[in-house]
C-alpha cells in the first residue's frame, strides 16, 4: 500500500494542466516527438509519463485522452461522420520527402491541405504505431498511421490547434490491392536506428484522399498519444483498414518494436490512473 501511495503521488502530484493550444504559438509547430525523455516500457513508460515532467500532467489526469476503444454508434463523444462531413484531403504528390527514424517512431515530413469540420488544416507529417493505438469494437490491428495536421489560421489567442487522421492496417498473407503506403513501409527496414534517414520516391496520395471520403470516419475531441498528452486535438479515425503483408509487417515491427499507448477511459470519464489511485489509495 505504501508503494501504491508513492506511485499515486508521482502520477498526480500537483502538475499544471496544458492543452494542445500550448503546442503551437506564433505559427510555429511544436508537435512533440521526443526521443529520449519517455518510452513505452518500464519507468519511463505510459503509466509514469505524468511523473516525468510537470508539463505531462494530462497524461495522468486528463479526461479526454487518446487512444480510445471506438464502439461505432455507442462510444460517448464519438460521432460517425456523414459522408458530406468526412475530411476532404488535397495532398499533392510529392517527391523527395524525408523519412526518418526518430527513435520511438518513423516519420515522413510532407505537406498538404485538409478541410475537416469546416476548418482548414495543413498536413505536417505522418508516423506509425505498432500495434494500433485505437481499438475498433475492442479489436486491435497490427499497425496504425497518424497524419498530423495544424490549423491553417490561428485563433484569436495566436494558437493553431491540431487535428490527426488515423487509419489501421490489417495484416494479410498476400495483398489483394495496391496500398498507398506500400512504398513508404518498404523503406522502414532501411532506417533501423535512431537518426537514420532515407529520401522517399514519389508519394501518390490520391488513394488516401479517396479512402477518407469513401469509408466511415469516427470523429472525436481527444489528445496527443505521446507526452505531454495535450487535449483539444480533433481526431478522425477511418473504419476501413489498409493492408500490409506479413513480410513487410515483420520488417516494420523489427524497427518500431512496441510504440503504443494503452487504451484510455471513455471520453469524459475519470482518467484510468486517477481511478486506480482512488481504488488503491482511498481518502
């Protein structure tokens, strides 16, 4: 019990809350992708992110944290978007994008425009998590991609909120259709170590643009899935997975290892760590 009380104090001890607005000021993108201050296992893993830095308060106290389990039609705070409200992507094909191993993920730096729920966003980058961070009807997938955006026009306070589009990958023995991420994922094996980089050949985004228009998208207001776990992030998660073959997935997993945050409480519910503290350390 003494250990539990000490742990709870580390989780919950007097940290100041932050929001996604704090990530972007004066038009500069500060989307965090730290490579050494946190991890996904042990004493720097997700259970203790809130104790690593005062700025990480919401990791252990936030009530709208990501990822979540999405139960279509029944998850509180999650909307299945009508076709007319799905995100509209205008992402030009690009050649020569940098693709880098950041230590905790692999990330491509790209650009494009996305209209989402009446707001315009600029695409900044995309990166991968294995296994998937979100669950769909309690089912996990082997891989998930996140397309990270920043609002194009600043709010009156000068901040530019974030939006993330997510999509799952389903593992198949042999692929039945070309996948827009094939060329990207095939390069992961070539950047096995932190700091390794490759230059991607031409990326064609038309199929991704169509993907978010043609299939259901689940929208909610959540958080970053990495410290500082800032809230106020607009999420759109596609119902339809892309495909990845077994060989490519094993190559990706060999590099990424495990880099997923555990599933959080339903939106609006007390943070799981606060619930655990209340259980083990009742007042």
